[in-house]
């Protein structure tokens, strides 16, 4: 499971950014209410996030990710305990999902934690787990985490 999560994170980070607006990882801690306000302004065409929704979802993080690393869990729990979005966190919205069965319009909201730039050893280890026909350009980040706060299928 950890390998799959790491591989998916690498793939997402390696893909070019989509045409939809993207929130950047925070460079400092900010109040949760301010972070939610920024996300709602950036993603203005969606149902607005609420502080209660974010807190409730984060409280349940161990139910869907029981084996997550303690330091990542502690960072997410700061959202609940301190009502703060920690440095390196950001909201990510996904509006389309392409599968072998077709393209689906979705409204998914993730609360993400940016990983750190991989050392040469970490990069080599991460790349060795990827399919041989896949290429990655630019920096490789490891140690990040994405947590789905909202998952809604539109059509």
C-alpha cells in the first residue's frame, strides 16, 4: 500500500499541471479559516468548503489510512487541534477522472502535504519502482501525502 501511494504521488507530481486553478503549498502556517477562504475563492465554482467539513474529514484520516507515518499524521492533526493549515499544506481540486471505462466528471477535494525534494538516493529508489516506459523531468519529491476530503461524482 505504501509503495502504491508513493508511486501515485510521484505520477501526480510528474504530470504537467492541468488547466484548472491550483493552490500552491503554503510557505507558513495560516489559520484554517483563512486557508478555506483562499480555497473557496480559487475554486469558486464548487460547493464551498466549510471548517466543520475539513475538521470532520481530518479527524477520520486514520480510518482510511491506518498505516500512515506518525509525523504526517501529527501534521494533519494540527488542522484539528490548532485550527491551522501547516506550512507545506494546500487544497487540491480534481474535476476529471480518466479510466479505462471512460472519463468521469468529479468534484474531489484533497488536503495535500507537500513532500521534500528527494535526495539522490531517494530519487533513485522512487524511480526504480516506476514502469520502465515512464519518464520524469524536473525535481522529484517524496514524503508528501494527499487526503481526500470530498468525493463527489457529477456525471
